[in-house]
C-alpha cells in the first residue's frame, strides 16, 4: 500500500484557520440518489455532489460489491451529543486528567462542536463507508497481523494481507471518485469541508454548516430513537 506524501491529519487549530466559501449545494437523500448503495446512515442526507461521487465510487467496485454508508450528514445536536458523551466517558475513566488533556483526547475521535471549524459531517460533505461483499457482509478492513495492534489509521502497517487488499480497494474507489480521506480513520471520507481543503492545500472549504436540515432528517432521527 502506498503511503501518501503527508499522512498526518490536520489538527483542530489548522482546521479553524480554513475559511469557508459556501457554494449553496443542496442536500439530497442518499436512499433515492444512490440506489445501488446500502445506506444505514441516520439521517440519510448528504450534499448533492457527495451523492454523485458515491455513485462513481460504487461503479468502480467489482460486481456484487456495494458501498455501505453508515454516517453522512449529522445535525449539530447529534455531533454535540456524540462529542460530549465521549468526553464524559473519558472524564469518568480518567478523573486525574486536566481539562486540556480531556479535550485533546476527545478531539482524536470526535470533531468538537464548539470550535470555528465546522465538523465534516455537519457540512453534509463527509461520509463513513465500508464495502459489502457478494454475501452482504462487510469486507475485512481491520484484522491485525498481531493481536492487539491498532489498525484504525488508514495506512496502518499492521494489517493482514486480506485486510490490506480490501482496504486498498476502498481507498482506490473513493480516491478516484474525488474523496479525501481522514488518515486517522480509514472509514471517514470527505469532500468540500475544511479537512478536505487542508489535505489538498486548497484556499478554502466550499461546504459550511448545514444550519437548516430538512424536516425528514429530524423525523428519521426521532424514529431511530424509538
């Protein structure tokens, strides 16, 4: 697997310095715009350009394989609930940690909802994906060569050969479709957000906060809670 030239993920401070020039692209429902995909995200919405790119990625997969989208748009409330829930768990597990360390560790897994940089999922430009095989089960993307090794980073050297080849397939189809990957999370891909702009050295993001999600998105969230 070829490691990219600069595999270090930009930090929150760098993301906060990226301006956004919102292009006004609408949200669409991936269930309707991407019928060949398996969409389990809640809500099922993303920017229109993301839907087109997902269809391009799907078309590059071998016959019988499907992309599965487990997360797309997140409302700011969903992002906040996820971040602070994770923060509270860290605080409970490590009561000796000062606030600065708790925030730093929480930021490694969740983009904080209270900074200038808009979380990628809240822009409608980020998706969490994997590939389903012909049997409908997810391809192995995570098995380590040795037990206990962390295989979360996209270009982990700890993968078994089978997992490495499966991950290479995901990287190829998503990259060719135009997505940028979060190097710390093999499943997280985006376009148009601050992370995308930083990784590609672009002057600004083109997707900002989705401040007014469609009513259907809130209905889906409420149904998922029930």
